């Protein structure tokens, strides 16, 4: 029984060298989001926030109680203004929700957790983030 010693594998062969391990992205970050893209998204969020705050102050005016001109305006136009007020209140709710969502997104950028679903942690598609930068859930969790 003669067994020749196993020949050493040539250096650098794939046999005993595992391929380079994939560089793990830091937890919480989205590898698809490059710093450039993140900067664009952040600028977009800040611009939207500024615009929203402007329109919120207009809405604020519109939801003021409509009692002042009871004498001056007729019944119909009073109903109109009540209806308008109702619509403005709905608008205000939507604006407030969006305001909170944008601020939360900016906070996630600060914390480095932006771009991931806040429920399941999966990476959000950058295309989706560019359309709706304040989105916080993946399509699975947003239903
Ligand atoms: Zn999710």
C-alpha cells in the first residue's frame, strides 16, 4: 500500500482560499442607496418639507372657524364656507401626516437607517424612494 502524499494545491487556487467575503453593508443601510442618491433624496425631502410648511400655513387660515361674517354672508355661502372648511380640515390632516412622514424620513437619514422598511427591515427599491422619498414600508408591509 503506497500512498503518495497529497500534492499541495498551487498557491492562489480556489481550493483553500474562499472567495472574498461580500462586504456587509452596515446594518440598517440600504446598499442600493449611494451617497449621491441619498444626498439627492435628502435635498428633495427638505424642499418638500419647506413647500409643505408654506401650504400648511395657508390651510391653517382656511380652517379657522367661519363665524365672523354671519351677518354679511347669506345662508348658501355660509354653507359653502362650512364645506370649504371641512375640505380644508381634511387637507390639513393629510398635510400633517405627510409632514410627520417627511420629518421621520429625514431623521432616518440622520440615523443611517433610511431606505429600509421600518417594519420588516428589507431594503426599499431606490426607484420607489425617488418617487416617494418619505415612504417607510416595503410593498409587502404597506398594505
Ligand atoms: Zn416590509
